[in-house]
């Protein structure tokens, strides 16, 4: 075989050998050794140089060098491509055009945000915030508030009993007693918290709900101030033009007592949102305040009722279902 033919043959073999490389990259090194190694096909052809006539030797050397360079650079470019493609395939996994990862965040529960709003309004007019026990004795929840054992008002609130004389508080008014037992007047507090009632469930009543109690005790506290304060509060909560009604009522711990209703346009009816009144002198006596010296007003706001009006929620039970579709709206 002439040198030219041998060169052609090696070139052919090399081409066939590298055809499979993309599928079998592990063969890469074997192919390099077979063709470009020290004892490879190209080296073997160089070894035949000695047998070539002297005048043809220069030309033969030139051709062999070309072959060697050609195979080497073909081989190098395969190596380079494979390196790139393996890097590229990793890079391909990341799609820069995708929208950023969205981490779902919670939202503030409408009860919580209504509570915050109520707190902010009262804090801005000089009230401090206090908290009290949710499990309390009957004395603080009833007796000290002048709701006596056989008083019909005790039936107004169906009570959950924890054990003998301990109850889940039926209102935040129990904290009025704790505050006055522990402090000297003047006192100006609001008390947010959970309350519990064993009531028939309906769109406006649930066994658990929230109240914000208010208590202001000082030497000169008048019913006019109570009315003005609550009117101011309701208008800051619901806007200047809210339709509100101040209605005489009865609570054993206040005298006189009143309730505030808000007009609910959705239901075309009044909805009671808070009770209030002047602290009954008997309550002062129970905590050791002199009723001839001290006067006070108190109020209890129903938070769910207010949140229902504010956010147009039709059923109080929605607050407690934890349905994400409901909660997401706030
Ligand atoms: N405790 C009453 C209730 O749960 C609400 C209430 C009425 C609180 C009058 C008061 C008040 O402080 O003065 O229905």
C-alpha cells in the first residue's frame, strides 16, 4: 500500500471511530491512544519513513504531519464540544425566563386586624391595654359584677364550667374587677380578649368570640363623656357618616346602661356592637373603691360583629373555619 493510501485509510478509520463518540464518550481516550498514541496508527506511519526513498521523504513527512495535525485538532474539538455540552446541559436545567419563586405569605386575620384598629384608636385617646384570665372564678366573672347567683342576668350568658366554681369567662368584664382590685384610681384601660358562651350557633353567634372591655374611673367621669368617647370611636372605625343608634339597656354592673347599634345595610337591620354604662356603685364597693369619691364608665365591644360590618362578612362562623379562600381575601 502506498503511503498516500495508508494515510487515506487511517483518516477513514478515524472518522468511523469518532462517529460513535457522542453516544459513548468513555471510548474517547481509547480512540486517542489508537490513533494519536505513541504506538498509534499515525506513529506507525511515521515509522515507515525510513523505507521511503530519500527524495520523497520530505513530502511524505509533510503529509504525515498534516494527518497528525488534522486528527489531533479533530480530536481536540470533539473533546471541547463534549465538555461544553455537559456544562451546557446543566445550565439548561435553569430557565432564566421563569418567574421568580413565590413564597406564600400569610395575611392578618380579620379579627386580629379589627382588634389592632380598636386598640390603636383607644391608645390614641389615652387608654392603656391590659389583659386578664380566660379561665376565672365565678366571683370575678359574675358576683363582683353584681350578677348575683339567682339574678336573671346570669341566664343571659350560657356558661361553660371548667370545674366546680371555675368558668370560661363569658365576657371581658371580669378584668374590670382584677384591674380595680390591683390598682388605685384613676384607671383608664381597654382589655382585648377571647370570651366563651354556650349559645345556640347562628350567623351572628358563636361559642367563642372576642371583646374589648373598656374601663375609665376617675373623680369626674360623666355619661356625656362616655357617649362622646364611643361616638368618636365608632366614627373613626366606620367613617363620619356611619348610621349609629344609642339605646337604653340593662346590665347589672352599670347604671344607667346603654347599647350601641350599627345599621347593617346588607341585612337591612340594626346590629348590636357594644354595651356600656356608668359603673354601678355596688361594683365599686365590691373592689373597695368609695362610690362617693369615684365615678366611672365601662363598655364592652363585640369584635366579630364589628369585623362583620367592616368587611361585609355574612356569617360569624367564617372567622373560625380557617378556610384559606376566606382568609386570603384580607
Ligand atoms: N359584658 C357585657 C356583655 O358581654 C358587655 C358590657 C356591657 C360590658 C356594659 C361593659 C358594660 O363593660 O359596661 O354583653
